[in-house]
C-alpha cells in the first residue's frame, strides 16, 4: 500500500464525518439521536430531518437519497418500524472509527469496452458531500477477468434489496395511515371529540376537552371509582390526540402512548412503544440538570421524583412538543429544559412544572437556574409549592423555598395558622439563617416579595469555597427543601376522601387571584428575560406553551 493510499484511508469520507456531526448534535436530539446503547442512530422526525437538517450538511433535502448513501457505506436498518441505522464502525464516542468504513464497489454501466466503477475502496475517502468518486478503466487492466460480471450480479442483488425495502416502506406508510384513521374513529365515536378539535391538534394546537353535561363512557375503559370516569376519559383523549399529532407530522415517525385500556379492535403496536421511549429520553434529558454540581443535581432529581411518584395517579403525561421540552438559542450560549404535567380533572393539582436554564453571560460567568413548582386549582384554597436555586458563581447562590399563599393572610388568620403556624414552616428559614454563610435575600421586584409567604426561605448563600457551598446544600438546604415538600404533599396536595366544599364566590376569587398571579409572573420574568436569552422565535414558542399551561392565553 502506498503512503498516499494509507493517508487516504486514515481520513473518513466527508459523508461519514458530516453524518456523525449531525447525529452527535444534542440540540437536535428530538429529530435525530443515538439509540440508548450508542450503537446506532434513529431519525425520529423524517420531515424535519429532510427539511431542516440535511441542507445544513449536504447539498440536498432528499431523505431517500440520504438512505441510499447510507446503504453504499454498509449501514443497515435494524428496526422494522423505526428509522434506525447501524454500522459496526459508527458508534457514539467513536469518531476515530469512521475511517474503517468503506464505500461499497458497484458497477454503474459498461459501454464501448469501458466499465465505470463507483466508490472503489481506494477512492472512498475523496468523495464529495453526497456522491462517490468515479474512475474509468479497461477490462483488460483488471486482474480478474470475471470481476465485471460479479459486480453486475452484486448490483442486481442490491437493486432487488432496494425494491424490497421500498415495498416495506409502502406497507408501513399504509399501516400508519390506517392507524391514524382508527384513532380518529375512536376519538370521535367513543370520546366525543369534535372533528375541529382533531384538526387543531394536527396543526399543532393543544387538545381541549369537550365541555359537555353528558358523561360519555368509553367501551372497555372503566370509570374508576364506580363513577363515570370523566378524568380517565379526558386523559385517554389527551394521549390519543398526542399520538395523532405526532404521527400526523410524518406517518412513519415513532409515536408515544401510555398504558391504557383500549377496545380490542385497537391492537397495540411497536410504534407506540417507540414514542414512549422517545418521551423517556426527553424526560431523562430534563432530569440530567447538566450544568449544576452533583449535590444540587441530586437535590433537584430527588424533589422532582418525589413529586411525580407521590402524585402519579393525579398527573397526566407531559404533552409539550419536543422543541419546547428542550431548546437553545441560535448561537448556543443558552440552553433550557422544561417539564410540565397537568393534573387529572378530579385532582386538586392544576399542574407541576420543572425547569433548568443555563446561560453564558457576556461577562464570562454562567447563570444556572433550577426550579420546581406545583400549582393547585380552585377546588382547594391550599398554598402552592416552589423551590428555586439561582447561581452565577461557584461559591454562591440564591435559594427560594416556600408555600406561596393564595389567600390574604390578614383577612384570613385561620389560613395563616393552618398552613404556616401549625406546620412550623418558619423553623426551616430560621435554621438556615443560623449559618454564617446565609443571609436574607431581598428581591428587587416588589411583586416577587408580595407573592411569597412570611415563612419563605428567600436566602443568599455566600461560601468562600465551592466545597463549602456543596456542604451547605447537602447538609442543610436539601433536608429543609424535602421537609417543606413533605408538608405540602401531606397538607395541601393530598386528595381527601371528603373534600372541603369551596363556595362559588370563594372559588371564583381563587381563580381570579391565581390567573392574575400567573399572568404577572410571566410578564415580570419570562416576557422580559427569555427574548434576551433565547431570541424572539424560540422565546415566543416556549412562552406560548407556558402561558397555555398556566391558563392565561
């Protein structure tokens, strides 16, 4: 082997390098990503992949052309109902292995005593973006007189293989369309979802349950505690509409569902499991809390897991679109993740929201915000829950830990006694303030100060060393946060067998106050800060989703 040939083989083909970069970009994991083991990659959204990503790396937007190019490099489709591709030398973290991948040799034509060969091994590394190199040689120069016939036979076999794959794809497309029609029939026939609501979901809107005085019963879907099962039906409708919305973007895109009791004529499909896996991937990305210390990450994971595990029966799945659950600004200097789960209709939980935000500030420091909030609806007057940590240096952070009140404490002294005095919430704040590194934090916003209770832990922690801050988080902040959350779960969020009846006037006042607080929170914080951090387009999309969850659109 010559030195030139050896050098060529040490450099991977541009197509392989660009494909690796495309797959390894975490900002587009909702469109294309590695599989769990990192041994293959999955195209989750073929339409977005072809339209938005391919032109960035190659000179076309043709998904079929991309697949053909994968085939020429020996990639194989590993899962029948999913666009998952694998090659022994194409692995996560193994970019140096790309040079081992060889382009297959194949004959394009044989005319006038000359044979045109595409992608011989010695030429594979000099190809362009999407096309192999070609060379012309005389049959007489071949060392094997029968090589032309062998290559023609190989090409014919490859042709047949492509035809079979094309037939399989057509069958999958037909099956996906049939599945969509079955879902539409089920939604309109059993859950009484109007056609215009389904159209709204397909176009990207959020499903809104039908307001009706009649209780509709789903055949095969039990009513829960002997009742009509309205909450379960609403949750079922949410799941089906999410599935329909996902599959409408691309008939072969993996979709998602949660276990439920379908009528027998709707058989489970592997496609649902694939989408559930994708949903789990997005949730794990949120739970990574990637830019904070291990102690702080563990605290946030523990709190979020406790909330979801204890309230699991009261919560619906997260139905945010992937580009809202994880997003970045155009230049990559800010990234965030959002996780929102609405409460069941019969639950006192309105919604639970968790988030992390990482932003590089021009001064050279990074701002990291992690927060979890739980909001109750007007069926109860109990306080909400919030914990937020704001950090802009390794040695200091701001802690906000509270059960924000939802009624005037002066006009309602019993409320103050029930939720704040009897629960000894102020003891946590007082205990933290005994530490020399901890001082009260005063927000510059009068609105923020008015929104929290008298027992709120609004504290600034200044430690001389990073290790000391970790110690305070582990030994003091973490136990306090978990105890406050336990108070909220037991005294505020618990579904009581005999619910306290809220009068209509009191309920309307709670709704009015809650909406006013949520709207003002968005105006004071997100509307001002998000456009600066993420740009207008991303900010508009994300804030709209949050307003929808908050019920203030």
